[in-house]
C-alpha cells in the first residue's frame, strides 16, 4: 500500500512538472462553478458566455489518443451536467436517461470534430431543458401535472378527457387554464412535444420516418411529415441529412435508402 502511495506521489510530481513545461492548465475553479450554476439555474445566455470549447492547452491529459482524450473529458462533463441538473430540480430518472443517451453518442464519435460538435449540442440542450423546467415549475400544479402526463404518454393517443382525469379539472377549465398559462393550446403543446421528440429520434437513431410517425401516434406518415415541416421548415428526411452526425465513411446513404433503418424496440411498438 505504501509503495502504491509513493508511486502516485511520484506520478503527481512528474505530471506537475510536465504541465509547467508544456504550459498545460485546467479550467479555473470559479469559471467552472459559474458555468454549472448557470446550467442549474437554466440560463442559456449565461451558459453560452461561459462555454469554452475543448482545447488541449486548457485540459488535463486523460489519454495519449486525441480522440479518446476528448471523449473522456466529455463523459466527465456529462456526469457533472447531470449532477447540476438534478440539483436544479430535474428528475433523477430523466437526468440519468439523458446522460445515458449522450454517453452512448460520445462512444460513437469517430473524430475530434464530432466530439466538439456534440459538446456544443449537449451543453445547449441541458441549458434549454433546465430553462424549460424552471418555467414549468412556475405554472399552477394542474398545468405541471398535465405537461408531465403529456411527456410520459407521447407514444399513446392523448385525449382531453384523459388529461382532465389526470388533473382533476373539467376539460373546458383545463383548456382555458393551460392556454392562459402556457400561451398555446393543449393540442399545440402536444404537437410541439412530439416534434421535439421526433427531432431527437432523427438526430440520434436510425428509426425510419414511418417508425417515428407510428411511435409518436401521428395519424399517418404524410401527416407527420406535414406537421414536422410546418414546425421546423424541413422534411424529416432533410432534417436527418442536415443534423445526423456522419460517422466517417461508414454511412454511404441513409438507413431508409439502404433498407437498414432501425425499428423501435418491440416493447415500444403499438
């Protein structure tokens, strides 16, 4: 045990010497604290100001391989973001599920550029989610219950009667309350949340357009494409082509074109 401790001390001394020689330093503690506090408070603009892209000059060396080094740092960042979000009020299950999704995405990166791009995306995503969470927490309890029910049941047929039963309010009063507090109708909110979910599925999975349409309970694939285009300005196919990260030369065509598109897990299929 003493030998192991001496070995660690020797390595620490050597690492400190190397860092001084190469002018390598870590991010300041104060800046890092301010960054994660802004995430916790849901302040995207402050996060944007404090955000610093990964730069070898300001990072510890976790691997000799440049790609793996960035991947390790981003995984650590995701762990810290997850903790900050939980402390800020995000549900533990939602926070850990989001963490798992991003860590799997990090593992699939095949270049430092992909890691850098994913870093920007996930920081922005966490900040926006926390901003929405803090806004949601200011709504009356019935509206929050309604939003949570919608989020948990995007893959089922949502009805006003079901939402009314979940909140304990009459359908007409719930509709008026929701519109007044949120600034959009319940049906508009459901559509927005489904398109947000579809965007994530198009970005981070190979699910076909038809599979996504079915899973998110659109009446038809053509209806899904119409609503998606109205909200994003792009068709689902064009959105995937623009935002899905290409993994080197492995992707020679879209999954739908090659006939290799994923299908949702059997438990998720209707």
